[in-house]
C-alpha cells in the first residue's frame, strides 16, 4: 500500500519534533536538579504516551491496526501489568548487583569522558546488545518461542508495545541494562539520558499514525522503520533506538512511501493467541513438536 500526501500534515510532521522538545526539557530539568531522574522519566513516559495515544485516535495510519476495547482488555492490560512488575524487579536487581561491586558515580575511561560521549556510547552499546539478542530471537526456534509473543498481535499501536514475554523483558531490562549502565563505567547522568531517549524512541516506534521524520530515520529508529519489523511480510530493523547496527549488518529496511500489507506473524496459528495469557507465557517451556 502506497502512502499519499498526509491528511493532517501538522500531526504528521510536528508530533515527533514536539516530543523531542518535551524530552529535551525533561532531561534539562533533571540535569539541573529541578526534577529527580526518576520523576523526570515517569513524567516523560506519561506525557509521551498521552500525546501519541491522542495522535493515534485523531490521525490513525490504518484503522485495522488501531486499538479496540477487546484488544486492550483481553490482551494488552495483563501484559502491561506484568511488564510493570518485571521492570521493577529488574531495576531492583540491577541496583543490588551494582551496589555490591560497582562504584556509584562511574569509573574508568568512560567515567571520565564528556557526558554526551557517555550517553552516545550507552545508546550504541544498548542497541548492539539488543540487536544481537533480537536477531538471535528471530533466528533460533526456542528463543522465537519467547520473542514471538511480541509479534503475535496483528495491530501496531502504542499500548501493544508492552505485549512481551517476561524473559524478553529480563534480557533487556536486567542483563543488557546491567552490562551497559553499571559495568561499562558510564555515570548515572549518562544512563539517565540514554533511558530517556530509549523511552521516547521505543514508544514512538509503535505508534499507529502517519508520522514522518525523513532523513532522521537513518539516525534513530522510529515509526516509519519499526513498522517493517512488525510486518508479516518482511524482517529486518532489529535495532531499538539507532539503525546503525541494522545498516552495518544489512538488515535495515526503509521504504518511506509504502506501508506493509499485514502486521503480525506469517502463520498466526503457529503461536498461541496472546489473549490466552497463560498459554502464551508457558509456550517457551513446552516441548517443541515436529
């Protein structure tokens, strides 16, 4: 399906820059001590979700990808609740491990680098580790039983982003976060900036709206590129924040004037219906059949 001229160009071209400005203001407020980092992340998360949710309702890209009452209540809400719990557990786990073995304010060569260098390194390192795991999860059948849950919805909208298996979340929120934020030497301010940018990009990338950012798609993963990762027809775009690893390893897909025909799994019958919450969670532990 080809994209036409935007029906609402102010939303198409203005939503993302507005969110970038809001995120930048939140980062500035935290670095200046006006807000605590935790409060800033919570506020930015809430504002971003409210804005993109409103934009989805006003200017949906495709109606068939939109959230419905049934998809929210019967599928999304249980996974949103589970994600909140798992992320809290992972955060506590990272803090406990780090407090026992890692200096609090950064260390080594990276700890002495300028703040911007530390933050960019964190984003690149986060995405390299996620790229490696993510591509493996699409390659090896046992890992796919974990990650396939995220691809099982046939829609793409902001609140379905949390439809994840907890093992996926533990890899990203505990293992990768521990390695990058606590074991590389970067300071807490750099980690905060990286988390803020990560939160923005991961939220925006799942929005069901006609958002266009042009050449920025070669710098940051967003709506126009991540929708191809969720397409049933084509793989690629395994990065979460930056496309550099996809470009380097030749898995980058960007077709700015085309929309994938279908979201979700190539064969939906191959994976439990995500509305069957317990069946989807137990699927990775069940014996594979020939």
